């Protein structure tokens, strides 16, 4: 059953001049971890705020637990939201912060205390309960914000880029923690990020948004391997998918599938002569930049060679590369949408 | 390499502080020293020669029942005014930040008392509170609260006179308080308020548990400033009642003025005014402490 659903949601700002959300249909199932991914300004926060009830949509409906809540205020929705800034109440202690939603809901006192202790233990913030938010580190603040969301036992967690304030190292561990935590609690979670690594790592399904529209919804593998259009293909993956124009179509292939010809075992391969101009070493991989020919019009592409491929390659020479034909993806050159595959000989 | 003036932080600090130091010495320290000197002398308008008389002025002031009456009035005036100013200021601040049709007109009206020159507004108030032609009395009469030909004599009866003075003072200061508290309200991050909404808090809980505590430091500073201002202010008293009837609205500042300047007994006037000093010092220390608390958040 869908716990959260939006139907033909539209949100315009400034009397219709800004189309922040432009007709979005989505649903998140019970216990699902749904990630909203998209570039800055594509409407992720607006969508989340509409789910939370902080924005009233221009048209369309929001359903939570099967009930239409479009016009209901946030407090009537049984949702918990963690803001990007964590929005801890600065004048309250950690304890008072966590217990606040329970008091607001009129939970009896013994029960409140029991729940705060439970959440504090789960997130390992027991020793911090007496502190004020300003006395906490970024990671600790995040855990307090999560604890405050958690004690309410909401139907849905809404998280808006909760990791973006953390440094790279803390981010990785916090991401891991979030995933374990959600697996343990099993609450439906909608998570907003513009970081594809976070999205791929956390999501059961990823929703790729651009300019207020959904471009693709699917599990990480599918979004990565079978992008619905050139936007998704180039937005996800780093370096992004190579696109080469050929006879009114775009031929796409991921950098890790463009390998020296002797490393492509498949008999059904398409050869790509590559005029190498630059090589980068990045965490063990070799990123080889060059101009590809024969597969289509001459285009600058990238190949990502894993450490296990030790074929000698030097800048300035043209080397024979190839792509397994099953790895090729085709897009319409006009619309950018996925197109029927064609056989390329080579 | 030669150090330039701009590199010498210590010297620069002194240079920049100099104007304010001069200002404080000329307009605070000198009058303060003069006040002490006068309070210990028998200088008067009729006999400006300086003769040291020790604490005699203070003894005479303390023996004067009007002094004690003024002191009591000052506390009543300041206390009640401040409570009303803070409460009304907060309410008006909420109106100022609210988003509704016609908010510009309301904002204009809220700020009007603050922008009206005292000379102008006091004439209106004198008319509003006039003993015979008071429009307030007309209205009361119209609704039957007053009999025909009856008048309340707003400024002629002790209780009503104090009420009038407080009302006008509150009317005068509330816009400023509202603007200061509006600044405090606007400074609350939107996230925090929205978080409280998502957490399920209703309007009153958000008001009393989130917004008021967060504007409290700003409000406290505003209230203390207002208290100091009110404590030493005599403008409304002077315009409306001149301390009357029968000293019912006499406050320390006006009493010092009538004694020292109008009555010509400079020594006593200075002694009365000096009595304010320890109270104001305490208020100033309180302000500084509150400001420090804000920084700690
Ligand atoms: N209150 C508003 N008034 C007018 N336009 C707005 C408002 N809020 C958002 N927008 C516009 O709507 C669009 C979507 O904004 P939104 O905040 O949802 O983006 P986002 O995907 O969360 O971006 P980011 O990753 O940078 O946080 C943007 O173009 C933004 O300028
Ligand atoms: Mg955002």
C-alpha cells in the first residue's frame, strides 16, 4: 500500500511565473526509502514541503496513509521532517527538543519520558540530553534532529539534505548510520538530495527530478543502467555517460564500459578508436580522455579503466577501445528520450 | 618597512574612541559632577553663590512628603507603563509581521504615534482628556455610562489623572517597542517556526514556547531601555497635568524639575535627581547582563 502519494501535483510561485513543481505523480510504499534526486532548483524542497503541509499546492493532491491531506495543516499529517539546518530549538536543551513534539501531541508524561530515553539510546545521544544545541557538533545535531523526528513514530520521515552540512568523512559515516537506522525502524522515508552518491547508496528507489518534472523513477541500478533520457544519463554517474551522435540518434555508453579492445571479452563488441589526449589517476582508476571516432561523429569521451586493467596507454597516441554492444544505450537526438536499439557493426 | 597608521591597532582604537569619550565627558560626566556639587550646596536661582552644606539638601528632600509621593508615583508610572508597553508591543509586533490584505495601512497606523511630534499629539490628548469637552466623555454619555451633563474630569481626579498619564505614555512608546520586537520576531529563522508546526505545535504553543522565548532577550533589552526612559521622563506629566492634581501624578523627574528649575532651589533639585542614579545604575547593569546572555545562545 502506498503510504505517501502525490497526484498531478503542481506548485507555482509568483503568480505562475515560477513552476517549482510541474505535474508530479509519485508514490512511496510502506517502509520504502525513496530518494528525490535532482540539480539545484529543480523543486525537491518544494515537493517535500508540500508533503509536509508547509506549502499548499497550486493543484493536485497529496495523500498520506490513503487519506487526502492536501488542505490539512502540518500537525494533522503524522509526518516528521528533518530540515537541512536541523532547526533545533536553540533555547531548549536536547532533552526538551526531543520531547517537544510529544508534548505538542499530548502524550502522557511517563510515556513521553520512556520514548525520549528509547530514542536517545537508539541514536546514542544519552550523554547529550542536558546540552543546548550550540554545544553540539554537526553530527550530534543531526542525531538530535533525527531523535526528535523519531519519537513521534510518524507515518513518514521527510529528510531535506540532512547531510549537506557535514564534512566529507562525517557524511559517509552519517549516511551509513541513516541507512542502518531506517532499516531498523522500517518507517517510510522520503529523502531529498542533490548528491547522486547519497542517492545511489541510500535509496530503494530514486526519483530523478529536473525543472519540476519527474524524469525517471526506479531502483538505483535501473536508473544507472537504463536511464530514461539523456538528462538522467548525464546527471547520474561520475564521470557521466558518454553520448555520441550517430544518424539522428545519440549512442550512450558509461565510461567504465569503454575499455581497451583486448579487455572486452564479449564477441559482440563495437570498436572505438580513441585519440587519447589526457589521463588522470583517481583512486586507483585511470580516467582516459580522448576523441572517439567510428562509433559516430567524432566526440570527446571518457573511459574509466579499473586498476585491474593494466594495458599501457599514453597521451598522444590513438588506441583501440571497444564497448560491449549490450552496454550501448540509444536516445533520440531531438527529444533526448530512450530510443530503440540498433545494431552497430564493428 | 614603515608601519602605517592603519597598522597600529592600539592607537587607532583610541583615535576612533575619542569622539565618544569627549561626548561622554562633556554631556554625561560634567553634568553628573555638577549635579553632585549642587546637591551638596545651597545654590539657588536667587543666590547663585556656592556654599557647601553637606547632606542638608538630602535631609530636607527626605522630610518632604511630596518627594515620597513622587517616588511612589514614579514606580507606579514606570511599572504599569512597561507591562502595558511590552504586552501591547508584542501584540502589535505580531500584527506588523503578519501577512494580510491592507497590512500597509495597519503598519502606517501602528507607527503613527511614534512619528507624530509631541507638540502636536499633546494638543490632541489635551482635547481628548479635556475636563468639559472630552470626546471620551461624549462617547461614554452616548452609550449611557455617564449621565447628561456629567463629566469624568480625566485630569482632575487623582486616579484618572494617573491613568491618563500612563495611557498617553504607553500610546507614545508602544510603536517603538513593537518595532524592536518585530525585529526580534523577524530574526527567528523560518525553519524553527516551521519545524514547530511540523512537530504538531498549535498557534499558542508556538507563541509561548518558541517565539516568545526567542524574542525574550530582545524584549528584555527593549523593556529595560523603556523603563530607564520612563523613569526619567517627565514630558507627558508636564504637558498633561504638571504633576497635579495635588501631586497625584508628580514623578521624580518632574518634581526635581519643578523644585530645581521652576522653584529655583537648585541644590534640592539636584538632590532629587541624584536619587534616580542608583536605580538607573541597577537598570543599566541589568541591560548589560541581558545583552551578554544573548551572545551566549
Ligand atoms: N517562496 C518562493 N517563491 C518563489 N519562488 C520559489 C520559492 N521557493 C522556491 N522557489 C523557486 O522554485 C524552484 C524550486 O525550488 P526548490 O527550493 O524546491 O529547489 P531545490 O530542488 O530544493 O534546490 P536545492 O537543491 O538548491 O535546494 C526554484 O526555481 C526556486 O527559485
Ligand atoms: Mg532544497
